C-alpha cells in the first residue's frame, strides 16, 4: 500500500491512498483524515485502507490524477525525527580524508541525532541557504514506527516498523563544523528536510525488504547527472532494528516516529555516493584536494528508488537550491 498527504491549508494535510504506479489517488476521509490518525489506529485502520488500495489498482477509472506538486511530506509533522548513521563507509571516508580514526564505539552502536520534526517538507521543495554554509544533500531511507516501548528487544522490534520512504537530509556542512567545535548537537546545520511523495507498507516491498533493510539501489542526481546508486541493503552496518533499539535505550517512541538510515554508502567505488561531502572526501584521498563543489543556487537534486522493473517505488524527491 502507498500513502501520501495532500496539502489542504491545514498543518497535517489530507491522507491519500495512491495507486501502485503513482498516477492516481483517492481521499479516505471516512477512514482517516490524516496520516497521523491512520498511524495512531494502525492495526484497525490498515485493513480498510488496504481495501481502498486494492480497488484503486483494479479499477483504472477510480480516484483522480495524482499531482506530485500538491503533496506535502507524507507525515507533515512527526512526534520525533531521529537520524542515524548506519553506513560506516560514509563515516570512514569522511574521517580518513581528515586523517582521523573512526572511534571504536561507532562499530558498537550507531551515531544518532534528533532533528527538525515540526515542519517536514514535501517532495518538491525549494531552499534558500547561503552558499558559504556549504549546502549538501544526503540521500537516505526512512522508516516510520508505531508505539515502541523503552528497552525493546531485537525479536520484538521488527513488527514496530510500518512504513518506509525516502528523505533528502539537508546538511549545511560548514555550519556543522562550527557546531561540532562546541561539542554539542546540531541545530543550525540541520534544517527541515524533504521527503518522498509516498510512504509504503512493508508488504509493498516484500521482495526487497529483509534483515530490516531494503535491498535496492538508491539513485541520486545533481543537475540531472547520476551522482550515485549505492545499494541501500548492501553495506548497512546497523539495520533499522538496531537503530530503533539504540533510540529506545532511555526513551519510548510515539507512533509516527521517523527513523533515518543516514547517508546510504557502499564500499564499492563504482556505486557512487549519496552526498557531496563523501565525494569531496574521495577527492582529498585521491587528489589531495577537494575538487567537487557544494551545491550552488542554480543546482537541483533528484532522489529516487526503482524496483527491478524500473517502476518508481516512492516517487521522486526534487529539490532546488
């Protein structure tokens, strides 16, 4: 099942059920008004939404034409947005370029930060950041959870993941450097992010979802040129169950919490990269200098994931800077 949120001049928008091919949608006001309402009553509401989804796919005249421009983030505001760093190749490259070792603890438990969650952005978004801030994109996978108790075990956690999607986790690299020098967390360097048009249920990606990972390439383009297509399942050191367990060590998670994978990254050099900082690190390692610039005001980024038949699963994130 594929779910989206249409803008309607309210904070939380209107829940839509979207056809498998992402061409049509229908409102479901008699079932749930918003994505959060559906998540809050997930086990009771899901079967009703699934029937609508089946009908929409079987009847080509059902629903209305989906206009991606009218979509908000699938979950326009979330109780929590927690982003991990599950791909250690990413961390290793960035530190190697600076001549710094990866701390041993990062191989034992994931790095994670809490980001902006009260104003999540839709798939088509324009940003107005100063170029000197070092504008970067990060192509990532996200999952959405139901209520998760503190101290959950690995055996219990998989059933708490209910939706999967994509995110462009914007990073202002030069501000990150300034904030890290203070020895505390990210605020200015991690603004609101842009999400894929739809989130999907696990049965929608059953062929590709195992070990709490999605085993497909995540493609990202800068100004229409392929920048990277690393496989999101291949070198994910910490899976989504690990990330959720880490987050719930000292807190519970409310239904509708979003957990990010961190920048998708593979050890294979021919897979490309999912952010500019990683390419700049490779530049330093190979050429002893940074050849790749951060994003400029004329630049665009597109992030998308396809199934084995080249059918877009989540739709595309299209961001302009």
